């Protein structure tokens, strides 16, 4: 079995490589830092399975899949390695797409790779053709900006630039590294809207963008203290501590932390 890893996160690539190294059925695997490098590998070699991240700079995993349809070489069976929200994964399932949800386990990766490898070349090609309309719809959904009303104007901001969202009565404050926006919206409603963009609820009144989180520390009270990139700190209550699992693609050396 020949496998190509495509992920722009070094830790995720290392974790996937570790799983493949331990699998005796994998005779060879290569790792690409992004979709552009993956295209170079795919132009020179044939792979049975491709472990593909969705969100990458320049060319997304969805764009890469679209380009594969034009290749004359036998197509690999695609396994998405994704941190997308559960309802996006459900969409993949409805259209029989293989996926591994971050944070992943070694066993889940091994299972997905073995299942994907059993597909024939014709099945892989047919699946990509059937899959593209759904992937394109998801790509549009997750590349969209947030439209907000501010001081009588409609502003469009990138959700990836929002660091923290805090409830303030009947409003929520979207805090960026520079500047903020106050919206008349409930924290529960905005949490659902921002979940696909990597926002995690850590308190009944606070959401954080996982990409800005730098550190979490346990407290004697059973709660946690979370620090974001600009130094601000927030309490993580026991009710929401399970959500901390989604802050990382995988956990190493934590002995169950932070769900013990």
C-alpha cells in the first residue's frame, strides 16, 4: 500500500507518519507540506491512499481533489483529515467520503487507511466525480466571511481574525487582535455559526478561536486557565472542559489531560 500525507501542520504530519510506519501493510509513504507539493508527488508517482487536510494555504484540500479529476494516473482513495464541525462530517458520510476527525487516534487512522485501500481504481474515480458538487458547496460555505451590522453599515470580516467572542447581555462582542464589534446576537446562536471555523466554547459566555490559543493550565478548583496569543487569559469552567480536546489535532504526553 502506498500512501501520501498532505497536511500543512508539522505535528499532524508527524502523527500520521507514525501510524503509517507501524502499519506493515504500508510499503511506502510520502509527506507533502501543502497541496502544491502534493501535486508534484502525484505527477511522479501513484498512491493507493491520500490522507488529505482540508484547510491549507494557497490551495485547499478541496481544490486539490478537484484537480485530481484531470489526472491521467490512477486516482488515490481520499481520506479527509479534518477539524471541521460534526455536521460537515455528517455531510461527508452521506456521500460516502472517508474521513478522520481531528483530534484523531492511531486506531482511527489505521482503520480509515485500510478501508480506503480496498477500493478499486474505478471506484475511486467514480467517487470523486460524485463527490465534487458536495465538496464545492462545502468550500463555498467555509470560505465565506461574516457579515455584520455595525454603526449602520454592513461589514465583512474574516472569522479567522476573531480571537474571542464574549457575551454582554443581549449582545456579543467579537474581539479581534485590533478592534472589536458588538452584535445583537445570543452567545449560543453565534457559537453554532462559528463552530465550523474552529471556535470552542470554554465558558457559558466565552468562545475562543482555537488558532489563537497558546496555553491551558489546570487550577485547584477543577477549572482551567486558558491564555491566547496576545496574553489575555480566560477561565475554562468544568462544564466546558471537555471542549478543550478540540484545541489540538492530537495530544501527546498528556496522560488524559484535559479530560481526566
